[in-house]
C-alpha cells in the first residue's frame, strides 16, 4: 500500500507539470461544453477530441480524454435541472427531482446537490480505482490466452446484452465490428483478408475511422434527418449554485454511499457505464431510500442518486481498461484507442512498463473531479449559455473534426472516404435500430479476441473446451454466456408474468 | 401468402445475410499456405460470418412468422431507460418522429462532394464553402454569421492542424493550390 501511495504522490507531481495541467483544464472545459452543447454527446465529444491528441505526449493525451469523460457526466445535469433538456440519457433521471426542485424555485439548491454528488462520486471512484487496480493487475498477470479470451468474450457479451432495443441487432452490430477488424493482411500467414485489391485496405481499417465515422458523422447525419429541431429553452432567472448545509448532507449520507458504491460496481462491468449507473441508482433509491415515497417530488436524494452513480462509474470503468485493456464504456473504448495510438497496450503489464503514466492518470482523476466542481461552481452560468448556440453550426464543426481526425491518422484521403462510408453506416444503424457501441467495440477488441482465440487453439491442439474447463476462464465464460442469455430469460419471465388480456387485446 | 407489412422489416436482414454469404465465399478462397492441424486465417472470419448468417436467418424467420416487433428481446439498458422514463411520464427521450429525407440526402451528397474535391481545391478553398453550405442547408439564415464562421473556422483549423499538430492538409492542384500556398506563407507554415 505504501508503494501505491508513493507512486500516487509521484502521479500528482506529474499532473501538476504544466503540459499535463493544461491538458487537464482543456479536457475539463471541453467535457463541460460537450455535455451542454446541443448536438454533441459525451462519447462523440471524446471521439472528436482524439485527433487533437495525436501529437501530444501520451500522459497528457490520456489525462485530457479522462478529464473530458468525467466532466461530461456532470455538466449535462445543469441543462436537465434548469431547462429540462437532458444532454443524453445519463441526465434523464435528474429531470424527475432536479427539474422539479428548480420549478419550486430551488434551482441553486438543486445545482448545489449536483455538485456535491459529482464531487463525492468522483473522489470515491478515484479512491477505489487506486486501491483495486494494482491487485487486479497482479491477478491479471497470471492469466494466459484462454483467460484473456474469456474476459474479452464477457466484455463483448455484456455490451450486447446491455445495449440497444434488440438483442439480435446488437449481436449483428458486434459481428460486423469483428468482421471489419479482420480486414487487412493476417499477421500469422500474411494472407490478404477482404482487401479486394484496394492498397490501403492491406493495412486494415483503422478503428479510429470507424469510431469517428459511426459515432461522429453518423450522429450528424441523424440530426440532419431530424432537421436540427431542438425544443425552445425555458427562461431561467439566475444560475447560481448553493451548497447544502452540513446537517442536510449528514441526513443524506446513506444515499451518497449507496449510489457511489453502485456507480463504481456498474462502471467496472464492461459495457455498462454512466447511463446504467444513473438509472439503476435512481431505481435503488426509489426502492430502498429513507424517503423513497417522496422520490420524484423534488428531493435531494433524487439528485444525489443518479449524479453520484454517474460520476463514480467513470472511475469504475477505468479499472478494467487500465488493468486488463478491456473498455468498460463507449468513452473508455476511445481512451483505449488513444493508448493504442501512442503505442501502449493497457493491461497488467503497464503497471511495470509505464507505472508513471498509470499513476499520473489516477492522480489526474482526483484533480479533475475537484477542478470540474470548482469550474461548475464559478462558471456554470457562463457555460450554460452555449446551449443557445445554433446546433447546425456545432454540427458543421463536428463534421470538420471528423474529416480532419480521419485524415490525420494516416494522411490518406482514402480514410476520409472510409469515414463517409462508416458515417452512412452509423446513420443507417441508428435508423434501423442496430446499436453502434457493439460495432465499435467489436472493431477495437476483435483483433485481441482473434489473437487470443487462435493462440489458445494452437497451444491446446484445437481443443475449444479449454475455455470452459480452466479454473479462471471457465467461470468467466459461464458468466459471459449467462450475460448473453439473461435478456432472453428476462423477456420470457416478463411475458409469463404479463396478464393474458394483453394477448387478447392484440387480436 | 406473406403480406408486404411482414416482408418489409426482413429486407435489412436478407441483405445482410446475403452479403455475409458472399463474404463467406471470399473467405473460403483466401490465398495462404495451409498447415496441417492448424487453423488458418479464414477460420475466424468464417466463424463470425456464420454467426451473422444464423442471426439474420433467425430474424427473418421470426419476422415472417410472428410479424410484429413488440415481442423483441431487448437489451437490458434500452428497456431500463424506456421503463424508467415511462414510469415518470417522461417524454424527453422520445425520438423526434419527423424525418427530412431530402435534407439528409443533400447533406450526405454535400459531404461526398467535399471529400471528392478537397484534393483538387485544397483544404481552405473546399472547406469554406462546405461549412457555409452545410449551415445554410441546416436552415440557418444569418449570412454574416455564416460567412464569418466558415472563414474563421477554416483558417483556425488550418492553423491548428498544419502549424501545431503538423498534419499536411491537402494543398490542392494548380491553379487552386495558390490559395493554400499564400495562406501558408502568411501563417508561416512550412
């Protein structure tokens, strides 16, 4: 533990180096703006920031993206509470009590509870992240290829199981992603796979192009389809933050702790993330909270639960990313991309090869959480004004960032053509209800999954049962299979519990 | 006889399944030196393609037999969000229903045209009209703002990416390259 603390102290020294500190502040501001700006989602924002980090030092790049990620879970609350405009699903539960409080003339108090919840959730998650990462990484070091394949399988299974409105569509998205990852020259045999004589395809399809196209350009196309129509904003008198009294905080401490722990745990589950954390935590508070009967009527617990869990899920999601190289959410998938762009593969070995970087990232989360709350306290009034910015102008610049991001990766115009292809694919996916995150994670984790699968097959004489019979990979595979079939079980149970009148009504 | 209402939703799955079938054929003809008892580079893509085909066949069969999408097995997150929003009578998550297909097609065509001409016109000469047209297409009509946003934006992006990030953006072909070369000289970009 002493070693961890001394490394963390060194991490703080790195964070306060001028370049890293500037990256952190820029990341915080960008994350806050992204969460407030119309037409930009948190994941999109992190995707668009990625090209700007190409030439940065890897530590500064990861700090910037992590700061964006954490602050992006916070600022959306302001627009939910003040204007009833949730930036993305994370912020929807904040409407139920936060906006209700604002309508009762308690907007400053609601913003104060939001700030405190984000602060507590962020710091708790950062502490848990520091405490758990090294032990988990030590365990992960003993893993062999079957275990790694099992973990990736579990990660992909949970992304499929959680996301989207159709399990089959999520599976198809994932398979398309895995297939895109196979394009190019195979490492072992040198065979050309799906290159169709196109020279640039021999190097494979850059996952960055897929991410930027599907998340960024695809989203812009969707907004074009909806005609950039956003709801008119309500007028708000003042944007002030009033922090709660100590006795009020003491009275709600159980909600803080419950939501914080839940957020971290949900963040750790690959494929879950801030949205699941926010909704589930609100649900748990409504079921078990001291004032459960008053939830939805504008009480602090209705703000504490979703906001604490959403922010604490960030630290949770960083744990599988840093210790095993498995992203726990859409944003961490992009942070994984940033690691890979700089030639670093996250996983247990990074604690030995790049411990300075790891602890600088850990320390940066503490600083980022405090920094974002300070900015929120003093600058929320200024930042929410960007909500008035025309969405179509934001979208035009989103396209520009997408184009430049794709072009800059390999200085090749073919990548920009591929970007347009994946933009259209991303739009069609959303239109036809095929979720995009499984596709993107499939592209990122596909090569790792294939490599670990093939190596296992070679090492164990093509005996695929080894994945299920080894003491560590077996249970993980079993959990993965259960995760995959859980939505079906849930569906069947719901159907069995439904009154027969429904069927009668459909005829 | 299956009615059109049931056939229409199967189209994406039929197309995907057919594409997967073709790609399976391509994968079966990968050129490599086979080794006895060792899985080749075609194994993984073939496995994935079989899974795509199986899922598509299942979806087509389900839609033809059951028809409606109401009984679909949903992802846990999607259902969680929908149920919670419904429980609170919240419409904030409701997807806008009004589509603008021509706007979409025009936006896509504009983006394709931009990519097509950027190497000929150069980054600046292609980007300024692209940003301006995109914003106008989106229904924004304050022309002064459009002009300022597109000009200043293109210059700022050019400066950042060429001067700070050292990305060599397309200069264009003669005679259009003169614009970029002049701007690069002004910005002291080498």
